[in-house]
C-alpha cells in the first residue's frame, strides 16, 4: 500500500485532539501538531505531552509520557513496538485501525499516569 502521509497525519492528529483543551497547543499546522502540558519542567519551559510531525520519510508520533514512565510500554502490541524509534517516537508511513486503537489506549494511560504524578 503506498504511503499517504496526509491521511496518516490527520488520523494521528485526531487521536490527540481530545487532549488539546487540557493542554497548550504549540503548533497546529498541516505538518506539525504539538501539545505541551501546563506543567513546567525543571528548565522552566512547559513539559511536552505529544506531537505529530509529517517528515520526508515518515509521519512521526511522539508521546512523552512513555519516556517518563517506561512501564507504559510493557504491554505494547508488537505492531506498535516495531514502529518505535528511540524512547518516545513512533514512525508511520500508513496506519491501520488496530494501531490507532493501541495508540489511543497508550495516550489515555500516559495522560492518566501523568495526572497521578502531578497530583502527588
């Protein structure tokens, strides 16, 4: 199946949109959708939550909670695990419903885990 980066980007952006009202939308363009939390990191800047970026070879999906809480990845489906690049990035040329479902669950768990961490 040929890659359709526009469709892949749109699907990934859409699964982040429900969190936008609770976050700071840093970028919202056809190539880059980026959400920061309202928390301040030790460097004085807002802490990243997630982003989607359309590149030349992939559409990259970043989810910072999996960097902070590595145990979120312990039950990660193999079809998502093989898409991982680095500690918090997933690269896609296309994406299917099963992968989207897995990412939705991972985002939800990451968001909840971050809320627990903030409220300690």
